[in-house]
C-alpha cells in the first residue's frame, strides 16, 4: 500500500480530535481529485495507549493508522513528536502531509518540514487540485487577502489546516492499524513536559452563553467597555473580547474568543469594534446569528456576519441597549 | 549568555493595500512599514532578561531589503546592543525556508543561547521561521509562549498557549528558539536617549552572496514555494448592511434578534 497522503492525527482526553476527521475528509477529496486510491490515505497517531483510538480512526476514514507509542511521547513535546513525524514521513514517503493548525500542529509540523528540507503552507483554508497540481489556499495580511500557493516540486507538500475549514469525515471504512515504537532517535529530548495549567478564570464560561456581546480594539480603552457590558447585560448575555483587548488588559484573558481563547456558539453574537482577524473568526463563526458593528466597511467581520452596521459603535450600541430594554418592557 | 531576536519589517496595517499588477502580492510602493508587532514583545522579553542580568547581549537580526534597516534601528533605539542585516532585495519575496537557511548561515557561529522571534509576521502569517531556524540549528523549540523564565544557564521554563485558556509548561534545554505571543509583556518604546545611542551601535550588513548557499537557495525557492495569486477574501454569505439613524437601526436589530434568535 503506497502512502499518498499522510495525516498527523491529534488526540485529547482519550479521543481523536474532530479536527483530525476534517483532515480525513480533505484527504478523501484530494485523493479523488488526484485519481489516487482512498487506500493510499494513512494517519499517524503519537502518544501512549493508542490502540483503541487507532482502531476508531481506521473505522472512520484512514486506510492505515500508524500509532507510534512510547513513554517519551506520552505527552506532547516539540522534540518528541516532530522527530516521530519526520521519521514516519521519511519511511512512508507521502506526496502530501496534512496537520491541523492547532498549538501542537503548528509547533511540530514546521520542525519536521525543515528537517525534511521542504517548506510548509500554514493555516490553510483549502487545498484543491487545479490542472493536476494541489494548490494551497491560506490567508495573508491577517485575512485582508487570501494567498494561493504552489508548492511545486516539494515532496512532500506539507500543510497545516485551519480548524473547521472542512466538514469532518463521517463515513465508515475498514482500515488497518499498525503499532510502531515511537522513533524519537537516540539524542536526548531537549523539550520536557512539565504540566498543563488552566489560566485563572473568574467563573466566566462563554461556551454556554446564549448571547455574547464582544468588543475589540475599536472600543478604544478599558474604561470605554461600559457600552459593551451594558448591552450584554440588557440581553442577559456575557461579554467577550478579541485578542488585542485581553493583551492590553482591558478585560481578563478568559473573555477572549478565538483560536487561542475559547470557541463559542451562542444563539446571538454581537461584535462591536472587531475587525475580524481570522484568529477571532474561527472562534465565533459557528454562532447562530451574528451582528457586526464596525467603522471600516471592508472589515472581514462583515464577511461572516448576518447583519452589519458601518458606523460608530458608541452611537449604535447604546441605542440598541435602549431599544432592547424597551422591547423587554424595562425601558 | 548571548541572545538573538529575529525581527521583520512589515507593512503597517493602516497602509493602503493594493494587489500588484501580477496579482501575486501587494503593491509595495504604496505601503508604509514598521516593526512587526509580535517582534516587539520578543525584543522586550530579551531586554527584560538583560535588565535582570540574565543575558549579557541582545542582538537583533532581520533578513530583508534595504528598507528593513529602519526596523533594526528601532530595535537598537529600544535597547538592543547590535544588529545584523541580511540585506537583499530578493528576500522580500523569498520563501520562509530559504530565509531560515540564510539566518542560520549568518548566526550559527555566534553561539546564541536563546533565540526569540514573534509567533508570526503580520504580512505573510507563516509562523514558520522560528521552528525552521530551531530545526536547522538543531536547537530546542517552543512556539506561542506567554511566559518565559531562565531557570539557570542551561534551562528555560516556558508556558505555551494552548486552546481553551490552557497553557502547557515546558522545560527547554538551551540553546533554544522560542516564539512569543503578544501580551507576554508590555513592550517599551525607544527613548530619546536610546535613539541617540543607537546611532553609535553596530549594524553588520551581510549579503546573500556572503552566506553559504544563500543566493542560490533563494533563487531556487520558487520551484517549491510560489504564490500563484493573491485575492480579496471571499465575501462569504456577506452581511446585509443596515443604514439610517441609530435608533432606527436599533429598532430594526431588535426585530431581527426577536425573529432569528428568540433571545428577547
């Protein structure tokens, strides 16, 4: 069995992550476009005690699951996991390698790519064959533009995929599994796992909130956040924020929505003064109904919103708060 | 302990961005440039370690065309001790792998114990140079770091940002390459005194031709990494834009919130 596409699978809490099945779905589509067999799609799991996970992945899209196990790779480290990835790519010689653009994916994938002497297309929103060549679509300038890359004669063509870019694979397959002692090499590991910590949270759980009103850089200052908080309170919702807001200390970190904060899916999401960098959008695009208020008519947030208002949030938001209160009979 | 910060000069986000005539990148003639925001945090982190007496020297390096020298000047004025500029017009369109190789060729004999970079550049958003340099130098690596502490002369303890408000604590054996997240610190600005002092600091300029394999590698990179096209993002479903007076808009929004979400 040849290996055309190798997927770096991720697991967490004893389950294969959903992002991995997004890669599986993409691999099946690419194999179809290229005229390759679905039997040429393999996946790599790295960790310890992975037998059942490997079987599950082989039953859901991977023709062969290689599971590399060892005490040294039980927890994720850049050294351990990138060495295994690099070694398995060398052995399998795939044409395309797909990893998820997650904190562990973006950490170890470029290490392996550099070891193999190939470039990497990061945070791709799509990969598709055009005229017989796979082209990699990704954002540039923080989402102002999309860039389409040709990785030419690179072998393998290596990419990390944005979470949620492709719908997850739901089909059933009968793949095989193969255990492998994790090939971490003889050199000592220089990155050592020393624990996972939860950042302190003030009891804010945005993931369960039915309504979230978020503020971004456009709010301008910590003391101006009152208008955002007032609207959230009138709607019985929670206050969210984009990264610059928590970086500047206007709100605590647990309010941050996006790729490095939390992913939310409220019934109603109102974005105030948020331009819509892709890192924010991936964390809120699954919301039921999205309202965006921003001064810049070209802001990417309007691309995902249902309704947009191009204007000054300090006029619109207080007016909306007043109207909501009136509608609820509290005006 | 010698330390290095990898920096990049990028277009200011409020620059007038236009796609070039070939449709492959932005028209650079229209843009104004500044130091990549993430890199300011990386520089600050090293300056703090120097203030604390934990590193002896902070060197700033960039690989880019002539214009990039002003970003190095900013670093020197902010407190970096000296700078290295790998200067070549070909670098503005080069792929991250050949840039990383050029950086490695320039620094491999310097003996830096700690190399910092921003998590990503605000122009091409690759997030690759840091890990590439780490792998090519065979150094330890950590990305998206929100806390960094030098335990002693051989070990750094870092916190890597994960999803859902979690961090992974990692111990790295030095030498190491670390990319930092924004928010790790509060970057300082250059003082007038710093700006004056920067004029006397060393900027070593190297050309790709000075570096082993450099020019040929950059020239050959198009065969493995080429932008086919740059385009505005797809509009998606696109928002319906409401306009009018604030209270009219507010009433209209309330009506929609009622109909579409039922939360009122």
